């Protein structure tokens, strides 16, 4: 599920729209493997007549709880977004009760990424974003290829700074004076004719030229 388009500001473009890395489910994966191994053992012991019905019921209840836990984790994963746009970094999560973090690119001071040995093997890691303001540092976990994301954020910060500088130059540049309209130019020509600076023939020729432009 992509980040909702209605949450994108006018004139803003999405650069990265990431879900958490599948390593987000590592607890569920380990628990599922443990349940599967236990199932194999129970099947073997049952064939030897060493198990009763209560044991199977206990395993069945554990399996149902596991499926529910996995379903909740999947919903949390589905409704978690890490988004980089041309103007900000956005983190949003939650199915019913939602929470999020939004950091403008021009307030980011530094970005660090961290990867353990296992994280490097699976291509996951965390990002620590230092920003000006009340929060100071924000940590994002289970980010896909955090080193590449770090570089992309720096790239967008640079592009954003260039755009802001260009806007500043445009605002500071003096506005060119609007050229006089045709009626005003004809009036000025008439004054020049009356003062003897141009001949009546030159006045009529220039007047005709101006009228043809209308």
C-alpha cells in the first residue's frame, strides 16, 4: 500500500516510499520456526504413543495465538511508511491510532546509519536523523538499505537548498518596468512632433507602425 496521495503537499514530489524491511518480522519468524519444530516433535512422540490429547490442544492454542500475533504485526507493517519527498522526511504508523514524525529537509543537521552483522546480511538497518528543533534526534528502525537512503536524503537536501536559493534570487531581482501601451507611445510621439523633434511624416509613419501592433 503506497503512501496516501492526499497527504502529499502541492508542488511536492515523492522520492522514496518505503515499507519496513521484512526483518521487521524477525520475532514472528523465530516463533514460527519454533512452533514448526515442536509440531514435528509432537508428531513423532504421538506416533510412539507418548502424548495425550491435552498436549495437542495446548499446541493448537499456541498456534492460534501465533497466527493472531502475526496478523497484528502484518497490519502494523502494512500501515507503516517511511517517505522521502523533495521537501521533508515523513514517518507514519498505526492502524487505528496513528502517530508520525515529519522533518523538513532544511532542518536536518546530520544523518547516521547503523547496521549490525545480521542487518548487513539481510540489507536492513536504522537511521538516526539529527534536526534543529525540540526533538533533536529521531531514530527510524527496519529501514531498507539505510546507507543508500542516507545518501538520497543528502541529495534531496542539496537540491532543496538550491531551489530555495534560486527563489531568493528571483525575489531579490528588480522587476522590469512594463513598456508603455500604444496610446501612451502615440501621445509621446505627438509631443515630440509638437516640439519639432520629429517631422509630421515621421510621426505618421511611427503612429501607423504602432497601430499595426495592436
